[in-house]
C-alpha cells in the first residue's frame, strides 16, 4: 500500500510517531483529574480498536531497534519500504500504570512495541508505575525512556536545572532497569537549543517532541515529531495519520503557537491549566 505524504520528499523512507498517555481500563478512577489530563486518555477498548484500525489502514508498527537504526548511515532504504506498510512508532508519556497493565497485552496481541517515557518523581504514586513494574517491564512490548524528573517545562529552567532533570531521571531509570536509557520525551514539548545540547551531552541519542511533522532521515534524531492521540481522535484522523496526511494538525498546532508567543510559555501554561481545571497532579 502506498503511503502518500504532504512533502516534497515523498519517496524517501519516513515514519510517523503517535503520542499516547494513559489507557484506562476504568475511566471512573480518574474522575477527579482535570480535562487537560483526561482529554489525553484513550480508554482500553478504544485503544484496542485503534491498534486494529492502524493495521487495517495499511500501517505497520515500527520496532524500537529498527527505529534506532533508521538514522544510521548504514541503514538500508528498503527496510522502510512502503511495500511493507506505513511505519508507525508508538510512544506513551508520563508512566501511567494502565499504559503498561492495560495497553501492554493489547500491544502484544497486535505485535506492537512502544516507548514508555517515565517521569521519575511519579514512580510509585497513585495511578503510576512503580519500581517493580518497571523492573518487570515486558521488553517485547516496551522500551523505557525518560520524561524528565519532575515534569517541569525544561525550556523555562536554567541550564543547571535542565542538566539535573535529565541526568537524574536517566540515572534512576538505568538503576531500576539495568539498561541504558538513551531516549527522552520532553514534557509539554518545551524544548529549545539548550535542552537539545544538554540532552546530547548527558547521553541521550533520541529526543521526542510535541512538534508535528513526518520523520525522515533529513530530520534530526533530537527532534522526533509526534502526533498526539486524544480521547476524541477519530478513525478518519487515524487513517490520515497512517497515510502521513497531517496538514490539518500542523495548521492547528501553528495557530496554537500564537497565544503561546504572546503570553510567554510560562504564563500560557498557567492560564491553560486554570481554564481546563487541571488538578495539581503535575507541579
């Protein structure tokens, strides 16, 4: 199946990355959380349907090892041929317990694999994974990555604070898992040149953002674009994502950037949380 793209380099190997958060088996458990959190939750049954839909629309799940080799100079273009389907990389942010316990078996049933990006200060809190779950994380379904130490917006921090966030979260996850942590998802998509530089300096090879774009070998492994999947993401939208037709989302994201620029990131984030009624789950 062809995977038409909305860019000038449509014939070069490429992939999309989908950003999930929580996959609750019982949405009622989270009734006290604000809409800015729960709007990113996809209930278990809907998540299972989405995995089937992505495959039915011609997608194929991209294994973490193949993703990491994608940016290697020795990688062969035919390994990412359209003839094998449209590559989709899956990721989960924050480290919600249900993203492992509920989504894991569904990924296994669909032969899918995903990054699990964990905020280390959330480990062991209600609703989040604990050390035991991380130590027993099924490697066939998940690869562990960092989502910072405190979930603070990194681009608003000083360079020493950024370094502490990235080093400490990396070290703790490596201690828990016994594996090298080389991938980072930036909380809130708050990335700038300092975050990228410091991430590279402390040992991250791959940096996942909230920017919306198709990932090709011409894009940087320190600027992996992702598409956020929310509770109201439609089947039609999923089909477009598989086909790498994302102009609508890119335009929406660009328009959203206007208020951010006018208010400043810190004030914008504070106002957004107030308007959406977000709980104090995040600092």
